[in-house]
C-alpha cells in the first residue's frame, strides 16, 4: 500500500473506538508479498461460460475460417513470411492458412512468458490462469469530475495517470490509456507517450505506434531509458499493443509492419483483434469469438513465421454493439461474457491471453460505472484471463479516461482479486478447534480471538476509498463523499514532487535528442 493511501486510511479510521487504532496500525504494516490477501498473478479459472464441447466447436469454426475465408491486405513482407511457412496466396489476394500450419505454429508459440517491469517486483508471469489487471485504451478525453466535463487529453494527463497507477497495488501494469492530443506530430506523440509512461511508473508499460517509420527512433529512446540495447533485450519492459488486423478478416498493413519491427527489436506484442459484434464482427456472441480467435490464430502464424517462440499475447478483444444504435456498449453483460469466453479459448490453446474488461459506458464514476466495471472485471478474473486490459478508469465506451476512477478502481480490483483468490479449505481454516474453544470454554463470540486477529490481514482485504462506517459515524465525520475522497487522494499524489523514473543522465541525453514535451 502506498504511503499516501496509508495516511488516508489512518486519518479516516483512527478515531474509532475499541482498539480500532491498533488494528488500523496492524493493517498499515507492510506484509510479505506471499501473505497479502490479494496480489498479481492469483489463479482464476473457476468460471467457464463455455462447455468443453463449445470450445471445440469454436476452435473448429476458427480453423475453417482461416483455411477457407482467409485474410486480405497482407503487406508484401507478411505475404513472404506467411507463404514461406505454408500459407496459400489465392488469386483473390487473400492469404489462407491451412489448419495443419496453424497446429504447427501453435506447437512452437511462446508459453509462460514474462512481461518485465523495470523493477523485478513488477514482473508479470503469464502462465496458466494467472490473473493481472491494468489499464489500456486510446481515450481522447480526460474526464474532469469536478467540472463534470470532458476535455482533450494531454501528455501531462498521461504522465499523471502513470504516476497514480504506480501507487496502486491492484493495478499491475500500465498500458497507454490516453492519446496525447496536445502533440500534433505523430512521431513526437509516439515518443512522448513512451517517455510519459516510463517517467511515471516502473511497472510494465504497453504502447502503440502510429507508423512503421517511427520504430527506429522509438527503439533509440527505449534503449536510452533501459541503459543500452543489451539491457533492453535482457528485460524488455514495454510491449506493443498491435491491431494487426482490421476486422473482419483483413490485415492492417502498417500495423503489421510495426509488428515486424517490434519482433526484430525484441519487444513483446499483443496480437489485438478488436471487432465489434454487430458491426465489424458477427452479432452472435459465439460467432464474434470465432472471428476473434481466427484472426489471432493468423497472428500466431505470422509472428512465429518470422521468429519462432517470440513472446506474443493472444489478444482476442471482441467488443459489443448496442444493436439499437450501433454504438459500442463496453459496460454490457454481453461484453463480460465475450471476455470470459475468450479467456477459455486462450486456456484451450495454452497461450498467454489478454482481453478487455472494466469499460464503462457511463460518462462519470457513478453507480452505473460501478456495476459496468465490476461485472466484467470479476467475470474476467474468475475466468482466469492472464491480462485484463482497460480494467480501470475508462468511461464513455473508451472515449474518456478519469484519474479519480482509476483510484476508485483500485478498490474495486482489490475486491475482484479477493473473489479470484477464492476460499482456502484446510484444517486451520475449517476452524473446528476454534469453535470448540469459543462455544464450550470461551465468551461465545470470535471478536478478539487469536484466529480472528491472525487472518485479519491475510484473509481479508479492506477498501481504501470505500466507506464502511455506520450512518452515525458517517455523519460525525462530515458525510464524506466517495468522489471527494478520490479527488483528495489524487491531489496528494500529484501535488507531491513528481517522480521521474528515468535516470537523470539518460534523461538529459534524451532531451538533447528528442523533443520531450513534459517539463524537465
């Protein structure tokens, strides 16, 4: 827990009676990582919306789509790589991928990959059903909750989001969540996005690139941040979120060329298929998953044709339309089902997988946002999705990002992770001996019992912004408002001297070479 949030907890709880202060102090004391009630990489997989037969049918349909429908618009380099391993270029210009080739490439695809942070404590092992939550997206607005308005997002907003995310225990990685709308030059925007993210956090960072021609400069900047190309390749701490396909079933030429450059440069890639059900993907949920799986299988073949075993994340991101209007509905129950179903397909292939959850259609962090963000996050977590992107802060169907919502979302993700962790059943947790003591010899309640105190931190998680006081206590404390509290936490984080997690000497050289828009 960050110092800021520890102080916030202490201020709001220390005055309560009956040994409360001692318990607050106990909760504020740092726990060893393996004793914390929730942490990165907890194992999910308890929830399965698809039967085993359903999974096999989706798999077979996806193979058929790759083999018979195929993909348009591959760049020449992609055609060369794909046909070189056995894909077929048809007279219609579409690349068709035989199922035997897909199976061969699945056999060599990377599994159990690690996404590195710049500090080893932030490393993420993408294996099995291990769950990690983080940000993502390309919001073009910042949500100003105090003015109840949207404004264009800036590089400062992105840096501030990274700073906030760095302090949040339950946000495990930071992928670019806003577009730097104040930087009109796309090359400068790409580089300043990298800089702002890496200056604000040492957690794993995800970014996108707008053009292949930007990659040489991007890697020059990344190597400078890392301390050299060798240090970067040993621990690549940035991944590329790559929309290599334009649904339905077309390659995105420039994004594919960016992906090829990332592979050559040693950067992990997220193979992102983002069709929208009812628009760029079929409307039935099962068919939307089929298309996303087919497109990502094509990505697996593409990547491994170039570099067998290169770290890649199977990024099935089918979105949902409100079929009455055609507008995106990221906060819907259908979206939650799609994401959980995709997680099952990742497990079927044994590949590291990622998808989107936590997107709110609501414009502000209100009750609607609460249910929209919670339902999809908890279903994704219980499904055992390795990388859960866009899990906090996203509003207006990905058009707006909110700092306060990011802070409140950390509370939500704590509760979600506690659900993912589940219930441990053993002789100690069954508690029969404790029950004997309390019922036959003791006071008839478990308050203050050694067992109760021993699990206070390790079995239970407590909200940092959420209020659990009684109505009387709430009145005595001045009727605190949840959003006001989040605003206060944000100000305490951002009003402090801003960290820059880039080495000062490297930073000076970077500023000589590139136009960095954040103040020095």
